């Protein structure tokens, strides 16, 4: 299977620029610099690349929303906040191939006529900050970044910014607020970052994996990328798999790869002779699938949606038959209650209320009406808030309860 993201992952010294250049690193950037920025955007559009941060929005189209003749500078912000439970794919890229990210960012910046860019790194990833900073320093020393990128009449600076470890700062407008030095509160959209983003200027926020896909696309052409995957989900995708599998880790597969093959082959299957019970395919914010619902499902945006879930961030969590679903849901609900920024009443009150009811249920203090109350709280949160964090809590609450209701009822005294 072709690798477009993890192709260098087993190579030693990928954090040494000399080795990186030997294996052809930054050749795609040099090719991009010989192209017109507009042609570059068309190339990314033609590749069919969709944002890997969770929403799956077409990358080239997002770039084309940036106004061409603004009197303000354009910014590219790399979203390296990766805090979605179960998701650890961006971390792998940054730890093992930081120059791939820098090359992808430089390509995106050139296409967007951006001269100043930031990597917003999750606070808990301080250990990766050292690797990224070393790679940035090397890129400056080699003339890849700075006043004359690869010797061309194009200046680019990339700075690393370490967040403070708040899940909400991965939401793009919250990330922008945080980078501006403010509290990480999501903004009401519109206006969108494309016109009013960082410092009220045109801004593109892209995920690490999205940006890392660019060097391969430019080096090999959009047609080669679009030839992989399905009709609407192109290219390859990283999945981080955790939970009850023999080989947890990060794997790259072509879009449209069968979910059960991924669990049984790439991930080594469910260990200890136990049965598969459920799978969360795309991070804790997406609906859970029962084992029988996973049969025939493909790992792409459309197939997972049809199956009643979503591809999300690609953070797959596998549950075997020993998992008690109310307990798993309680852990997830506690997370969202803790991470709500508190701006919107339905989210601030709803996430905390749901988490409390679930803790009560598990402690054996629940009653049957509590189960329907949880579903009602989910209805009251859905679609009524500034950002989708509340909806991210709704998806697991609703799907866990409707698909495993008897397990919740067993915990109730009446
Ligand atoms: C609560 C919340 C947390 C998010 N966390 C992340 C994150 O950690 N990393 C990320 O890339 N996108 C995250 N997103 C999505 C971003 O808002 C944004 O859509 C994404 O960075 C766009 O990049 P892409 O187009 O390359 O996918 C989050 C969204 C929400 C609502
Ligand atoms: S939905 Fe929740 S996290 Fe998002 S802005 Fe409202 S309160 Fe904050």
C-alpha cells in the first residue's frame, strides 16, 4: 500500500536535515516555488484532499476563500493541539518526521501568499516542542526558512507556540483567540477565519496531517493522489488505534479500507480470544458502532456516515466484550464536562449535568428516568451552542444509550 504520510517513519534520523535532504525532503517545496500560487491551489483542489482535523472540509477550497487583494497579511496556523480522546496521529508525524510538516507548511504558505505562520502545539506535547524547534532551527540554517526561502524571492517565518493544554483550543477560533493572548473562547461564526481570523486578518487553520499530505501531492501530482481512495474520499488517512487490539499504534491506509480488516490485520485483532463489542471509529466525539454494525463498513467519510458514525479525527477506540459501556461513557462525559469553556449555558450546564447523572448511575444510585433524562439533555445541547463541543458530547451519550440501553437499565434501582 502506498504511503504518503508515514513513508519515512522507519528511516533513522528524520530529525536531521542532512538525512532528510538525502531522501528528497524539500524537493516538493522547490517544485512548488517554481509554480504560480494560484496553480498550487488548483493542484490541491484537484487532489481532493480534505482536512484531517475532523470536519473533512476540502483543503483547496478552504484556501480559495482567502481574499486575494486584502490590505492585511494572511496567516497560516497549523493546528497541532491534538486533544481528541483516542487521537494520536499528529503526534506521530511531529515526533518522527518534523521536516515533513515544515515542508507542508511552507508549501501552503507560498500558495496563500503568507509570510508568517505558527504551529499551535498542545501544551502536554512539550517534549515534541524540542524536536520541532530543532527542525525549525535546521530549516532556518539551511535557508529553507527565512528571508529567502530556498534562495527564492519569498520570505517566510514559522514560529512554534506551546498552548496550555486545553481541548477547546483545538477549535480553530479558540486557537486564534489563544494565540492572540486571550482566553481560549470560541468565536461566533461568521465571520470565518478566512476573512477575519488571527489579528482580524485572513487566516487559514489547517491540521498537521492535512499539511503533511502536501509534499507528496506536489511531488507526485494531484492525479496520483486522487487515484487513491474512493470517489469522494481521496488519498490515504492515518488512524490511531487504541483499546483492545493486539497492536495499538498509528497506521496509514488508503481511504475506503475495510474497517474490520484494519482491526484484524493492521491492529492485530482483539487479543485474548475475546469478542469485539464496539468501535468508536473517529475519536470520542463520534457515535459508537456495535460490532455487528462494523461489518462491511469502509474507512472513508461517506461509508462511516452511512453506518451512523463519522470518520472524525481517525482516533479509533476498540472495545472488547469485557467493557461496561456506561462506565466508558462516564469517562467520556467527564472529559467534555471538564473541557467545556463555559461560554454557552446548554454546554456548560448540560455537559456537567450529564456527567453527574452517569457517575450516579455507576455508583448504583440511579433511577430509570435518569436514562431518558440523559437523552433529553443531549437534545437540549445539540445545535444550540457557539462551537461543536456540546455536540461532541451529544454523539457518545445518544449512541451509547440507544445501542446499549439494557446495560444502563441494569444499573438502575427502579
Ligand atoms: C472542540 C474542538 C476541538 C478540536 N480540536 C482539534 C485539534 O486538536 N486538531 C485539529 O486539527 N482540529 C481540531 N478541531 C477542528 C478545527 O476547528 C478545524 O476544523 C481544523 O483544525 C481545520 O483543519 P483542517 O481543515 O486541516 O482539518 C477541533 C474542533 C472542535 C470543535
Ligand atoms: S459549546 Fe461549550 S466549549 Fe463551545 S463555546 Fe459553548 S460552552 Fe464553550
